[in-house]
């Protein structure tokens, strides 16, 4: 997270005056429960202390100016009745997409100057896009969304569907909108309701490893997996009167003759089960079991769901060679991006040195390794509660 001073300084040097409101929108890490949010499953994400920071000053004119420090680009909207369309997947598309969704439901947009800067690796599977969408929603209509943060998550998801073309589930936007410090969210994606689970890892730290493997084709592959799950569900519905793939019994999987569809459905059903076990393990303070479940999750994502790939597998393999690491898995959609690992406190430096060295030797790529904390969802940072 950028400090208030540094974000203020950036605002000042761009706009030539001081900003007034300071915001932070976190990225997310999914602890376990991958590729099952769009199959009606349980997932367990956390909001993290890396994300997009912003400084804002309302202006009295009808102008929205948003400067993205990381891209050195400005989005300038002069007339609110004509929000421009942007190239799908560009940072501007998330902003204009979100503004369009808000306007469509009657939210009045006020003019403002805003500067944003991120310390979250962009496009690395830590939900930089959800962080951006929720930030925009919150800056323009914080009071409105404070009434129901789930609505913010749903609107941000809609923006992603319509304006970035990724038919994602609700997990990322929910984690960013509804995150709670020191707690994981056990999110039921059928009901879109969540239970907060104290995220106490005892003597372990959660570390992120960014593979720096570009997530090429990730969006199209994501939509492909979604289509495979829909297809499996369609076939199974004939034998099983359920509407979500996670609710199919593992015995019924035998009805799927296609090997690929069988493997995809097998992952979905087993992963949903692992989330429930992981939740119990966390509540019991049994971090060793949590680590084991993370490893099993990775194996299933690699072998049955086929979204891991060489780089992420290499990272997991090396991570598990460090004796202080008790579990690791890819996190997010996969096809590159990040892994997470449970590492004994005090061994963080040793762990990251080993991984950086071995990963570079094997792949030629540099990986970043850092410990994370669990923080609150999107919010204004410079106001007290009372
Ligand atoms: C992306 C999507 C989420 C979820 C994960 C995989 O991050 O945005 O909705 O499906 O992939 O678990």
C-alpha cells in the first residue's frame, strides 16, 4: 500500500494542488477453492495489503480526470452523458465500464480529479482489475455501496463481463468489496453470502510468489473452462436434478464419457470438498492440514483442470523443497500468475532466496516473493469511524 504522503506527493506533482480524500482498494489472494465460484461452490479468499491507492479531489465542474500513475496515462471525461468506450482489457475499460454500469442504475456521477498508483503486480492473478473496478465504484458512490457491499461486487463483476469480456465468477470482486482485516471469507457462491473465518496461521506466514509468466491467452482459456463446466452440467443434469456442478455426487461423474469433461468436473467436486476441510482446519488451528489441502488443490488444478503450466509447477516443486514450507498452490485463474505458500515464520528470507535462485536457473525468469497481510476491503483511509 502506498503511504498517504507518497500518494499525496504524486497527486500534487500531477495536478499542482493537494488531494483531499485518500482511498485504498486491495488485491486478493484465494487461499483455496479455485475455479469453482462459477460452479456454485465455496471459495476462501482474503483481501491483501497490496492494491491500488488513490488520492481524490472533487471539482465543481462536469469533468472527470483520472490519472493512472503506473501507465502514465489520463482518462478525461468531459460529458457524463457520453462515457467513452475503451479497448477491452485496458485499464481504462475497467474504469469506463464501471462508470457506465453505475450510471445505468441511476447513480449520479460528480466531477473529480483522481490519481491512482498500484503496488499490486498488474495482470498477475492478484485481481488488479477487481481492485480497480471496486475502487471506482467506491470513490464515486461510497455511501451508496456501504449500504450493501455485495452490490458493489456484483456491479464490478458485471463491468468485467460486459467491458473486459471475461465471464468471471464473483470471487474477486467480492473479496475486494467485502474483505475484513485478519479474516478469510468463506464465500458461498450460490447464495453469495459469506462467513468470516479468523485467519490465524500461528507460526506460519502466507507468502506470494509472482511467476512473472505473462498470462497470455488466460482470458480465452478461462472462458473455455467455463464452457466445459457448463457442458458437463448439461450432460449430468439429465441424470441428476441439480443446477450447480459442485452439487453433483462423485459417483455420477461416471456418466461423463468425455475424458476432458470428466476431469474438469472431478476437480470442481473435489475442490469444493477441500474448501470445507480447509475451513475446519483453519478453525482448529491445524495449519499443517491446511498446507496439505493446498497441495492437493494444486495437483488437481494441474492434472484435472489443466490451468497450472510449467512455471507454476516449477515454483511449487521448489517451494516444497524448503523444509519450512508446509504447503503451496497456484492462486487465481492460473495460466501464469502467482502461487502462494505457507512458510514458517523466520524462514521467509531463506525461502525467497532459494526460490528466486532455482526458478531463475530453470526458467530464466525472475520471480518476486513477498509475505502478505490480510486487510479490509476497499475503503476511504483518512477518516475515523466516529
Ligand atoms: C479469476 C476469476 C474468479 C475465479 C478465479 C479462479 O480470478 O475472476 O472469478 O473464477 O479466476 O478461481
